[in-house]
């Protein structure tokens, strides 16, 4: 295990402490669980690691998906 240090806002630390206490675990364990849950991609769908990581800047990108992905309008 690697030891690290992070900086949190006071309200973030309070939330972390309250949450950890509610689960009966340390703040460190709560952070590890949160990281595993939030950032571990589904191995059966390797493309999922990119979901939400790319922004087109277009408010209508969901309607223009063919043009964005395939460079064509259908």
C-alpha cells in the first residue's frame, strides 16, 4: 500500500468523516472504496473508461452524434 496525502476543503473533510463513521470505517478506507467505485472501469466494456471524459462543447451534441462521430449527417 502507498501512503499519500490529499487536501480537502473543511466541508469535504466533514462529509468524509461523517460518512466513514456511518459505515464504521476509517476515512482512508472510505476514500479507497469511493475511488474503486467511481473510477474502476467495467472490464467487459473497455470503451466505458472514456464515457463522460470528452466534451464536444456543443449543447446539441446528442442530436448531432452521427456528425460528431462519423463526420456525416444522417
